[in-house]
């Protein structure tokens, strides 16, 4: 770089001092500003390290035009809030490990960096030292044959302090997050190197640990299994001294890294020992560097600003997300949930009141008997069982203009309804959102079950009405009038506004609405059958039906009955399907057919022409039909939400719709 990168330090503590010393010995950076919650602390830190610009608030640091990159060094429960604000301020970000309290926060931080076009890296300084690059090369080159077992530990004995960072629940205390993240990240890196990849996420995670009097883990261990039958054992602790090493056991020997986590803090040499089977003594590999450890980290940031993330062995975005997800699984295995992760306690990740963002790309439509607009895309609530993930996903959805949610009395054994209800209550947005709920699923598809399950759903959701109620299945043995009668009872009582049916045949919908018209009652406002560019070859679940055929499309066009299609993107067919990909048995059974692969090719061709993703073309196909559609989507990640919303901007002409569906 022609000019050194200008760093600002957010939160002057012990780790910030180590970073400031390192940057002073880096090749590419200099610290120009520091921000603290008090001007006195900022001044003291700046005096110690000869930093010219001092700020008595984090906001002032982020507003400083001289600062190009920010090192975030406050306790990890505060990382997400300030990383997101740094991204919004256009600052590049190096965030201390762990990047956040959980995977959900990390996901929000990555999304903020992506949206605002800034660099983001989780600060595992050991990953930036050439020692780790050399270890990766040794493993990848087969120095000890096929890797079979990895052992890694980072543990120390700190004096107990219930109010200190390491032991306090409110500060995300415990060993797993503080230093257990190191051995987990190392095991994933080494397993990846053994398989020729930047990293691997474990197939299985099992763990146990000791929770102390403050409710955080004081010592813990975990076992992981990776593809290729690679196993890993990792250990951590904040109240127990252990041997802090990395060991890699292969078919032809083993590798030991004696001090992996803080190698050569002030430059100098680090070493790796390679023990070959049958050899009398190990080969000692010495790695030299003249740059301080935290200086290497700062140089890694500066070298990769254009790419917005650093390559392996440093922490890429996907590597960080996988690491946080693994730590979540380890904590889940030992029953460690922080108070701030519990329903009703999870704040917005940026710590601001929830509101719809100006300039969002959501579009809206209307459904009969609703008194508010409904977003053209509907968030599926069928997999959200943990509040941190639920809150981050739903907060972002609301801020992006999404106001509709779809769930069911059977999803997650009722937990999904409870998660949605807890989120709505905590955010105070009941009047702003549209809740679509379903009940009366086979074998409970009877009028009296509609009533029974409706009351259950209302109780779980914590609301006295549903905007839309859908019967989850039909029962042809029950006259349609009996369903219409009971649904109208609940309409008249104010418990539901609009209603319809999921997986109802068109003939039954017509009969139901004819009965309603004859009796002067409210009829179906919408239908929720499968509809997607890919033809559903075999029902995803028993009793499911689609509306993708020509006759159904003609009826929907004629009647203008709103369709709220499930599996609107064919459950990943347009992102993962390939004739030789057979790992997902459900994908193969439900969607694999020659005509669908032709549709996939045409979607890819059109996506290339438009500069978008094939799955966005597939969703745009549903959105651009000549009848109203409100596709149900099921994003598990914020990146999937972003992709889905992007489809709203894709206008497809009638001839393009026909070509995609092989009709031209």
C-alpha cells in the first residue's frame, strides 16, 4: 500500500493494547484514533500509544473521517452492535474473536459487511501467522499420511470473579466462547486441509462440560466427526490449566504444534514437530517472521481490503459462520444458553428499535378480507426453534419490508408458533404483521379440530386473532359446507380475518365458495397449494397437491384467486440439483425428472443473461404469473432472504414464462 491503513481502536482494554503494539510493528498500518465510553480512558490509552485522535464515545470514533478500519475489542456480546454500526459508517472491520455471541449474530454482521461493501474478519491472530499456513501445507501434502484424529486444546486457570468477563453470563462468559473457539477453528481448518478444502464443518458435534455457579462453562470438551471419518477432540476451560497444543494423527505419523495460539508474539521463531512412524526423533520445522503477531493480523486485513474478506488460513466469512455454528452446537450439548438468548430477552442485533428501512425492495398486494397490505413474499416459520436465530432472521425480514409470516400448529411440535409469538410480542408489531397459520392437518382434518387447534395456535402465538387461517389439508369425506360454517363462526367471533385451504383441489375450493355464496357467508380468500417452476414429481408429503398444471393456472387466471404457494423454489432444486448429485434423497424423489432439468437449464440461461441467480429466476417465475401470488419462502440464512427479495425486481414477459415452463 502506498499509504498506511489508518486504524481506529474501539474499546481500549488489554487485548486492544496487544493490537496497538502489533500495528506499530506492522508493515501496512498505523493507529490514528481510539474510542472509549469515557474520554479519560481514551486519553490514557492514546497517551500510552501516542495516538493522536481520542474520542469519548464509540459513535464519535465511527464518525471520524480519518479512520479507515476499526478494531473492535469490547466483550463479545457487544461485537455485533458495533460491527454493524461500523459497516454502516463505511469502516473496514477487524472484530475480536468470537465474532459474536452466536451464529445468528455472526450472520447479521456478515450481511452488514456485504450490504455496505466493507472488509470484515474475525480476529484469530494465530490464523494469520505463517505457522498455520505451514501446518496446512504439511497436512495437505500428506506429511503424516491420511489424517484420522485431531486433538486441540486452549485452556487456562483464571481466578474466579463472578462479575468478571470470563465468568459473567451477561458478558458471554465461559471457556467455549472465550478460547474454545480456537481449537474448534483449528480442527475445522485441519480437517479441511486433509480433504483439499479451506475448512470443513463437522457432521457431528457431541460435548459435555461443567457449568459453574454463574451458569457458564468453566471447562468443557467436545468430539467432532468430519467427512472422510476424520475425528477431532477439543477441550477448553477458564478454570483449568491444560496442555495447549494441536496434535494431528495420521496413518503415517503425527504432527505436534507445541504452542499454536500465540506464536512468536513479538516476531521470531515458532516450530512444528513432525513425528514419522518408526523414526527415532521428530523433524523440527522452524517458522521465522520478523513481524509481530498482531502486526501480521493487521497486514492480512490491509492485503485483502479489495476482496472484502481474507482467504484461508485466515478467517473468511463462511469459515467464521461455520465456526460459530459449531460453537453453538457445543454449547447446546452442555445446556449452555445465555440469558440474552432466551425468548423475550433477545434485543435487536444493532440495539435499535425495529423499523422498516427506507428504500427497501419489498412489494405488496391485497387479499380479500384483510385490512392491510401483505408482502408479496411470505416468511415460512417452520424451522425456527431458537430465539437468537429467530430474532435475527425476523428482524431483518421486517426491516426489509416483509410483513407476512406463515406457520402451522404442527410445526416444531408447536415451538415455531411460540417463537413467532414471542418475537411479535417482544417487538410490539402485531398490528403491522400478517400472520398466516394452519391447522386441521390429516388425520385431524375435521370441523371440530379446526376449532380445537385454532385456540391452541392463538394461545401459543399470544394473539386473539389470525389474519389468515388455512386448513392444512382437505378431507373429501366432509361436506365443504361444514368447513365453511365453522370457519365463519370464527370470522364472526373475530378470531380470523380471512381463510382458505392448503392442498385443496380446485373442485373443492369451487364447491366451498359456491356454498358460501348461497348462504351469504365468507368464502375462501386464498389457496395454498404447491406451485413452482419445477414440477413436483412426487408429493413432498402425503396428501400434498400442486397447482402448476395448465388447467390450474387457467383457473387461477380466470378467477384471480390469490395463490400462496409452498415450496415455491422447489426446495433448493435450482441451487443444488444435478443429474449426478444424489446425496439428498428427498430432492431426488420429489423433483428429479428430465423436464425439470430442462427447466433448470433454461433458468440458468436466463439468469446468465440477466446477471442474477437461477433460483431468483425460478422465484420470479412464480411472482410474474397472470394471477396474484404470494410465495411462501423458507430462508435459513440472511443470504437466502436477500436472494429471495432480489427476485422481486425481475420482470418476466409472458413468452419468457412459457419458455421456462417448456411451453414454447
